[in-house]
């Protein structure tokens, strides 16, 4: 046996366990901030088969923050809509998804091939020199104390072990998370457990040539509830619900697969690349962290796939946690800010799980009489085009009290700097805090307010209304931006404010109006995070 590496020979600010999409994004976000980070992953290569297939505009905005654009993502395509069908393939209802830009500055929803997405995320993360990657390494044990966390990590090739020290650990290691188990965190069951056969395939022809839907579709057939998903590029997916008592091995026999596929298209036109039976769960962590150990992604929550929000929720976890770790590690904020991680993310995930479960109960009905009544009720409606379910704003956490904007996503519209081309807001303000000012006169911060903003690495963006005096401000750190299509003027007016503080995860800390608005917002931020200037 190879000798063990001496204790604490290696130390980092953050240890990430798991290098799937959530761990990759977190690594990119921390690397962007120069945080000394080590990542440990059991596998050597990216898993080559598709798993998650969807992300939304909010996640696309997080990708933007680390330098990824639509054109950087191969085998990715916008969604055209989302339909629910009766067993006779009549539309029960549908969620139309437009191709216009949303409040986040991107199209609403995208389908993706996960291996291709992960390759881009890894390339993005690994260009940062503060990041160290250990592939084919698994965590054998975890010990937390007042000043940090020690991992005992086993090299799966050499069978040697090493002890690695970190100020914080984030478990992005999936549903069977070793970090969650080792740290004593437990999952709460939301009472949804259904077995489904997942079948992934590739095609050489177009969807139309094969008679397949162009959009994700739920066939609400009580005899066999089925999901069809055109992923991106040549990839497509079916999910077939198992009937009570149906054998998991038997259903995957080739003749059974052909019979189910033949109800949709010619099976000979498909190349099946994976079949597996999964149990769709609804689970959420009771606590999301100890003092120094955090869980994110599937380690913290699991949800049915009917909204396509499983990976999205994990990406939001990473975006929420990265900047808080940064502020604490740099000594700007007190560790008390970590309480906001659960306060903000847990209710958000719970509501999304509830929406997904409710959709799942519509889809998963296997009683013919119940299904008939469901169909009659929906088909009797004059309008069966529904708005996409709204996700909640944060009600608790690091937020400014008394502002209706607090906890909502910040607006990203098009702006122009001087005579330059129009661009999305975040490309002009960078990835940190941003004080957006829609005042007629150039904003001038008090020394205390300016000190807080400088401490947290923020910028001031002056987006004056049309017709305002555009005399160049004296403050060279202030960025004057033109509101290209009037979106910011309308946003400020709608929420009765002229100053908005946006967090690095692009959630609004708060909005206010008047001469002291900026000072009030930044004083509240300083008090809540414990910053001293």
C-alpha cells in the first residue's frame, strides 16, 4: 500500500465534492473570484449519456456571468412550447414559450445535451488558476471543527489516501451524497415516489419526418403515462411510467421497448443509447449546512422532472452560495450570512417541487375514470393556453425590508455605454453587486455608502431617464448607461423607486427612492452582512 500523504499537506479555501454540472458551475464562480478551490470527483470522464436536458433563462444568466453565451453551447436549442395530451392525443393544455427575451435578458427555456453542456462548464472553470481538480478521487471521511473541515480522500487509481483541509466544503455529489451523510444532514420526504423507464435515443431524420412532436409533450394516458422530450441535436427521450407490479427488468426487454416506441414512431429509425428505470422523488434537505459544510444540487433536493427544474435548482444553489463564500473568505462579511442560504433556497425549491408534484399528479393518473373526468374538465375550458408557473420571490434572507422588489430577480435589459453598441446590462456592470440608479441627476454616494460598496466589490450604474441632464459625472467609478428601449425607466416607475441594489446572484437586495436611497440600501446591507468600513 502506498504511504499516506502527511496530514494537512494541502489546504484550500473551499473543497467541492462532485464535479457534475452544479459542482462545475460552482467551481467556475469561485474561480472567477480567485478563491483557492479543490474539486474531488469519482469519475475520470464526463458521463457521456444525457441526464438533465433543460435549463431556463435564469440559469442562462448565471452562465453569462461566467462568460458563457448561447453560441458557446453546442447541442442546445430553445423550447417552442410544452404540451399535455389526452390518450387520444388531443391537447389538454399547453404552456406556450415565446422566443422574446425575458426579464433575465435571454430566451425563456432551453433544451440541452448534458455532456456537451458539462464540457463547456469544465472548460470555463478550469481556465482559472485558483482551481485544482482531482479526478478519480472519492471522499472516505469528513471531519469538521471550529476552524475548518478535513477530508480524507482516496485516489481510486493508486489506492493511496490524502488528508485535505478546507475552510468550507460544498457537497455537489448527487442524490447519494457522501458529504450530506457524513455531515449528518437529512432529507425530508415530500411524498412522491414513482418508477419510470427512461429511454434515450438518437435520430438521423427530423422530428417531423418521424411524426414526432416538436416540443416536450406529456401523454396523459392512464394505460401508460408517457413523456416525450426532443432534447437538442440528434437526441430525444421518452419516459414511460411503470404500472403497479410491473417488473423493472422485464419492461426493458427489447420487444417491450419496441412495442412502446412503435406507438410514437418506427423503432427502426432510432438508435437507443440508454435505458434505465428511475424512481422520481420529491425530497428536500431539512438543513442545508452545518457551520462549514454545505450541500447543493441533488445532494440538497430532488424533484420530479415534470418542470425540468432539477438541474436548474442546483445551478441556483451555486449562484446563491458562491458570492457569500467569497465575502466570508475575504473577511468582508460575517459567517452569519450563511443562514440566508437555507432561508432563500429552501422555500424556493419547496414551491417548485410542489408545482412539479402537482403536474406529476395530473400526468401520473392511472385510473381510467379519474383520467376521463380530468380530460372532460380541461377540454371544456375555452382557453387551454396557460402561463408558465411563476416561481416565488425570496421572502427571507439578505434583503432590504419594506421594498416590493426585494427578493425578486433583477431586470437585465439592453443598455449602451457612451457611443458603444447595445449590450445586456450584466456585460456592462460585471458579476458583483450593482447599484442601479435611475435618477435625473448623477448619483453621489456618501463616504460611508461608497465604502460599503467598495468593500463588497460593487459598482454604480447610472441609467438616467430620457431627457435627463447627461452632463458627465465627476466620479470616474460611476458607469453611465443609456436605457436603450426604456425598460429601466418603466421598471423604476412600476416599483416606485429610483435606486435598486442588485446582488451578485442578480436577486434584488432592495429598491428605494429619494435622496438617501443609496445610503439606506447600503447601510442595511452592511448591517446584515456584518461589514465594517
